[in-house]
C-alpha cells in the first residue's frame, strides 16, 4: 500500500455536497483524477467541469467512451477505467462504500488501497465506511458532512396520489416500464432513467424531468449513485432486488442511499413506498431519517498482484486469499469465469504460451458482457476476438464493420433498441482499447455515432410510450398561469399550444377520447380556457352563414355542415317548431342565443318556402264560413286530408267555397283532399318531420324515396304515416295519392258491379305487375278473382277491310299488353283534373262507399257464338300450319267492388242508384257475352257470369227515380253528365 501526503475520507449521508466539494478541491490543483461508480455520473461531472475550464483540458474515460485532449489536466473516469501510475496532484473516489458490493467491490477496494494523489486523496461515501477505512488506510483524516435538508418518511401512497417531482424506483426493467406506463395514463407521463441507458439517452430523459415537461421520474437504483436531480419525493415500488444470483432484501443503508436523492440543497425531501411494496418497518424508516446504519465490517477484495506466466498461474493469482481481516475474498467475477472457460479450449492454450499472450487473453476476458447473453455465447465471442488479436495483432476491419452494420438500425421497439445499444457498447469498448484496431480513431467515432443514433431512437421510443407531451405541455403552461393559444382548423380540430386536444363539432367541444384520468382533466381545463374566444368567433360566422350551409335531418336535427348545432322541438302548432341548441355551457349565453336566433330564422324561412300554398291559405282573409273552417282543417293536416274523414264537410261546401279553395291549389280527389304542390320531395320531408314533432314521436319515420309511384307498406309505421308521406296504403304497397286519383279516374269508367280487367293504362300509372296490381286493388276495397284462359294473339285477330281489328275483338288482352308496356312516368296533375270532384248535390263517390260504376255500356255489335269466331279466325289463318298448337294460357284478374256484397252495403247501393247485384231483376244471369272463352259452363260461383275480356255489361237499378238536380255548368264533367242524361 502506498501513502500520499494527505488522505481524507469525506463521509456522510446524501445531499451533503461531497461531490461538489471534491470537484472544487480538484480544480484547485494543476492535475487531478476522479473515479465514479457510473459513467452517467462521470458524464455529468465531466460536462460541469468542461463548462468551467473548457474541453481542451478535461478528459473523459469510461469503458465505452474516451475523450482525451492532448493537454488534458483533469481526468473524469469510471472507477474501472481510472488510469494507473499517473502522477496526478489530486485523486478522488466517489461512493467508496461500494467496496462492499458483491460484484464490483473488489475494484473499489483496490483503488482504496492503491490509488493516491501526489498532494491530496479524497474518499467520498457513506459513514458506514469509517471503520474499514481506518483499518486499511494509515493516517487517514475523517471529515463528516451533515445533510443540508431534512428527509422524512411519508408512508405508503398510491401511484395516482404521488405528488409532483417524485421519483419512483423499480429494480427491474419490466418493473420500470410497467410503472412508467401507469404514470403516463394517470399523470401524463414520466421520464425513465436506468443504468443500462447510454449517457445520451439518459441525459435526454433527465432533461424531460428537469425542465418540467413531466413531473415524474421512474428509475432503477442507479439514481442512488450521486445523480443530482430535483426530486422532492422518492417512492420504492419494491424493497428487494435480484443481485445477479438471488433475490435479497435491500439493507437499510442501501435504501437510504436511494431515498437520499429526495431533497436537494436546502429543500427538504421525503420517501415512502408504493404499489405492492410493504410499508417500511418503523426502525428501518427511523434509521434512514437519522442516517444511522450498521457499520461495514468486510470489504470485497481480489489480488492485484497478477502473474502472467501462464493461464494457470494467472487464475491462481486471481484466486488468492486476502491477508487482512477486514478484507473478504470476492466471489468469482465474470472476467474470471470467462478466463476459466477459455482455458479449457486447446486452441486458446496453444496460443497463450507466454506472458504477453496471457496478458492479452486477460485483457480480452475483461470485456464486459453488456449484452447479457449466456456465458458460453459471451465466451465464444471473446475467443474469436482473441484469435484475431493474437494472430494478426488487430481485429480485421471488415469483420468489425459487419458487426457494426448488423446493429446500426433504428427501427424497432424499446426492447429491440435497448438490445442493440447493449451490443454496440461491446464494440465501443473494443474500439477504446489501444492497439486493437488499425484505425482506432475512425472506429471510435463510428461506434460513437451508432450509439448516439440508437440513443436518440431509444429516447424517442421512451418518450412516445411513456410521455404524453400534449398533457405535459398543457400542465406546465397551466401552472405558469399563462394565456393558452388555441387554434381551430377547417376540420374542427383544436390545438392548444400546438398540441391536439380534441374537436370542436359545431358549438360542442369533444376532448380527445384517448385521454384518461389526469390527462383528460388537463385537456378539459386547458381547452376551456383557450376556446372561449373561439366560440364567439364561430358564432359570428354561423350567424352570417347562408341557409345553404344549414339543413335539417329526418330526425329533427339541425346541421351546420356536418356538425349538429341543435334540434327541432314541438311548438305551439305544427308549422311553428321551436329550437333547442347544442352549445357548451362554457360558451356562454350570448353564443347560445345567437345560435338559436339563426336556427329559428332558418326553419321559419324553410317552412315559409316549402309550405307557401298552405301559408297563403292560412292567411287568406277572404275565406269565410265553411270554406274558412275547411281551410283550417287543411292547415292543421299540413295540406293532406283523407276524404273519408271529411266527407260531410266536403259535402256541405257549396260551389263558391270549393272554387275559393281550388284557387289555393286544393284538389278534391275521390280518396284524398290535397295540395299537389306539397307532394314534392322537399315539402314531404319537412311535413313528416313537423308531423312527428307535433305527435311526440320518439323515432321519426323517414320519407319514401322520391320519384316512386308505389313503395312497400310499413306496418310498423305510426298511424297516419302514409298520408303524411303523400301515399295511401293499399295491400302490401302504398300508392302516391295523386297517382291514385288518376287511377280512380280510369276506374270510374269501369263496371265495378259486373267486373272488369286491368287496362294497360292502369298498370302504366302504377308501374306494377298484374299480381301487384291485384293486391293493390284489394287494398282499395275491390275483390280480385284470378282466372286462366287461352291467350289471344295479335296474328289471330279478325281483321276488317281497313286492316284494323273488329271492334269486338281486342288486338291484345289488357293484361298481356300491360306486361309488354313499360310504366310511364306520371304526369303532374292539376286540381281541375279530378273526376271525383263533382258538384254538390250530385252523386259522389267516397272512400268507404261503393266503387265507381260506369254508365250503361253500348250494346254489343254482334253476339256471335264462339264456334263462329273460331271459324273466322281459322279462315284468316289459313296459311298457318295444318297442325294446331296448344293455346298459350294466360292469367287474368276480374275486379269487382268487394264491399257491396257485405251486410249493410245495401243502403249505400241504393244511395248510388244501383241494385244489389249486376242485374236487379236477375235476368240474363249466367248468359255468355261476347266471343271470349267463358270458363266453366253456367258461370262462376255466386251466379256472376265470367265477363272474360268484355268491356262490361248493362246495369239496372231497382231504385225509383229521384228528383233531378240542376247540373253545375262549371263542373268539368258537366258535358259528360248532360250526355248521359240525354242518352236516357
């Protein structure tokens, strides 16, 4: 053991300024060396001294980094990398209590025994080292330094209740990551510090914490080794750790070393436990607060007197036992384990035959296993390196470059990048060894560059995973009580201080849904503060927006573009709905009132525009008496009234009243009284909405697709839906009411008593197949009887001299023609086209009454037997094949008014001037008519003859003639009625 002029042991708890004291002492000398337990701490002190003296005089030497300027005066090193034999004026070893560490203790003990400064030597550490130092270092001086602030025990706390500026300590990578993830979700983010991180990554993470971007630090016990951080509270997530061989509880002095990071300078600190860690025992907690610990009795030691004559001699010297009672033989370290493993390799033994080869082998064995791979794999790698060095003197550049390229990739997750960083540390260590590579400077720079790249990528991944920058930025600005700058882009995305916080949808703010816990609270607080002026700006823009930017939905929502800004609610009457706005309370009443006024203007103008005929009807003061009352009913029904419900009111209207109502566009149809202008898609959509509001429906039915004559019926729809939609339900489909009236005009010319078939015009109006039309007719109250017959083809028709078919022989059956005739688009009808609008006092046809009956048809021009017709057809078709093919069968329907055979219909039949059956006197019943096939002899069931395709039959009435009323000359059917009268 050597001695120096002055050896001082500066002992005491954490936060006593020992490292700062030693740095000041070193700078007072011309040269100096300081050894630190971690390269992170070494880098921190190096940066500090460079700021004070400049980079030209300060060297940094660690296992993976070597910065040595030509005129270096001050050497900052890790303890393992401290240069030996350098005659420096000052020398200091920090954290000297690590002499008792099972893994690295022998290195610190060797420095305690053999490293000295020419003028001054300082050993810095815990007071537990007083006894061993006194026993091993003669003439040592002891200086005790007291803690500058108090350290108190705060007990157990949940992570969610941790105060800001807290460091939470875990003892494994998995534990650190899990805690950091929890902190991110609950507190907005945390910085991560581990000994395995590169200095560059560690410094970047610490910067996040130190500058206040995050208030929490999650770290391993590496922070206990002198790292200076602004920590107010230290929380242990566990009180035991894996020391490389077994799980063991931390001793009180080890807990104190970490807990002592809380409080800096004159600021007090606290410590406690969290998570699954059990609360500290009262004695342990008190010992940490009082800095009273059991003194160390033994220090780990390994001989520094190494013999390199052979591998066996080297191993024997490394396994020598100490001679001092305070020293304890260190357990077998990794470098010795690798040496013993390689000693079993015959090729290695053949090479290591002299002192230089054995020394080289020992230097290779000291390459740390940064990768943490298996012992055998690490030994295999070192064997290859030793082979290159022994055979060629250097590691080949191409082989070394391949190892670097394999690692130089920045994609991947945190674990992948961490492994690559561990791998590059191995090659960085190799590059730092003198003489192992041809171009040491190039490869040192290359490995440093790769490490920096990986470090930056790892920092980015750590930040991305464990730090919510948005929340951290907002929290920091809120603490500073500064005005926050909010921006809303054209998509409604809201950013506060450049961070996305949510979307402004109309006048309601939707925070980012990924935010939870404290993050969500921070977003809400920051957003509300920053969005206040944005609400007013948006309200002004909305108030001045044209009506084309606003619309209503089928469910009553009011939209501004794609965002809901309100909804319609029932008002005093159907045409006066009220507004309920969707505006955040934080926007203020002024914004809400402005939005409400704008929406009220919009819906009022929409009602005025789409229901202009109805509004004009409502305001017409010229209407009086029954006309005014009927106008009120029309307005109340939003322009559509089923005639059956107002039959008496219609009957009571005189011609003047009807004329006044017709001037407003009202059409008096057989089934419906309506205003054709209100059947267009836009008024229909609004009418359904207003009707749904007035009736308090929970779910509003939608309008049928525009342009369709018939649509499927909706049994589940509320009562009255078909009328408000502009349709009438009939069977499985609904038919548009204006087209129904056109159909009624055609049906009025048919013999509903004797039966008739569908004409092509009927199918064209409805756009239906024959089967669908039959269902529709049954829905309207008709009875449809299905039959089959031989289809009459056009080529078989009897042709007269002029080339046209005979009058009593149709060219094509109506059903067959309908199948080949496309449905024509319905033409817009006018109110005066309604055939059902007959003058008051004349015979009317209402929905619940008897179906329309045509006037008595003209007599048939010929009553020829079927056989004669067949002969005529055969004569015309003489050129046809001799063999007569089977006739093609077609389906046809015969429609008769279905309700007149029911009980109670006799009165209606008498009122119409009609008998109870096709012929009141029963004459001619069953007699065939026309030349068409008759089906079964004797007619169909019920005694009604099969009409075939004939146009109709004579009808008779048993009702005595009633006094005739004068025909209204203004009636559009006056001429037809007069003709019928004259025909009688």
